[in-house]
C-alpha cells in the first residue's frame, strides 16, 4: 500500500519569491518558514518596513480642488496658438492620473499577515508591559476601548473584562492604537485595538513562540497575542460577549 508523499518544506528562494510577489499576504506556509529562518525573517522585516514607508507616503491626502487647479493651469495661453492639442492633451491626462490616481492605488487596508508580523514585533519588544501586575481603573479601560472603536455592552460585561495595562501604541504602517493587557484566570493576553487598520479576513498563526489572532472589528481590527492558542480563543470569546464595535462588520 502506497503512502502519500509528505509536502516538502518551503525553501528560502520560494519564500522570497512569495514575499516579493505579495509582501502583505505571502501566506501561512511562508510565515511558518520565516518564523524558523533568521535570514528570511531579516529579509521580510526589511521588506515590510519598505512597504509600510510606501503605505505612509501614499496615504497623504490629495488637497481639495487640486484637479481644478491642474486643469486651469496646465495649458498656458501661448500653447493655444503654437501647440497642437494632440501634444499637450496627453501630458495633461498623465498629470491628472498622477494627481488623482493615487487615491485608487492606496491599499484599503493592511493584510492580516502584515499586521500580525508588526504586532508580534511590538509585543516582543515590550516585555515590561506584560510584567505589570495590577488592575487598572475601569474608567481607564472604558476610554481605551472607546478610542479603539469599541464599547461595552453593559455593566456586567464591563466588569468581566479586567486589565493590568492600557496605553497608546504605534501601529504597523503608521497610526496609533490601544495596547491593553487582559488578565484572565488562565493567564495574560495582549490586546491591540487598531481602529484604522481594517482587514477583510481573520488570521490565526503561531510565531516566535506566540499564538496570534487578527480579527475584523468594526471599521478596523484587533489583535490578540498570548503564549497559547487556548488563551487567545478564550479572550476572543470574552470580548465577543462583552464588546460591541462601532461600524460592526463581524
């Protein structure tokens, strides 16, 4: 009786091909390889930083009325007499595409993979936050959730969510979110509220010794990070029963 041949592990060349083809969404298999290969992890970190810099640059809004100003100023009067329409019209069209087309080129949101990688880096580099062992005032927790796009369903739901830390934090690709450390009977879970980072799909993975979950939440997304998948899923269930997200899509 023949047995199916197990799939071969991804090599570095294949990982880099996938990462370059789609830096925001290389796929779970690629992320597993990156987690086990320091060289590819360094390569992917540099690539993500370049992508995030480009994302921030393209996110600069186009000033109101720019198209009208271009149309009014693009054809000097002397061109009416000496320049055929066929010469200046293509140049004008190209200018309009450059000025207005950037809005259509902007990514509507970062992929769950890109957010997961950035969140993991953030959590790993702030171990002192997890070490804090106190209960923050409920009013501080409520305000953090409000800034992150969430509100507690009722008072009992609010009382059921306890946290040892709540503060602002930078987000992958720019912007600011809420960094919260939830206290549960099973252990601590890091929660990152990202109201300006929408994702269309959920993602769960295990990387760098941490279980990570990225989920759509209202107009943005949230990330949950812990040492085990059971902790993450338990926190997911608690939040689902306790919090309503503004602009809820899930």
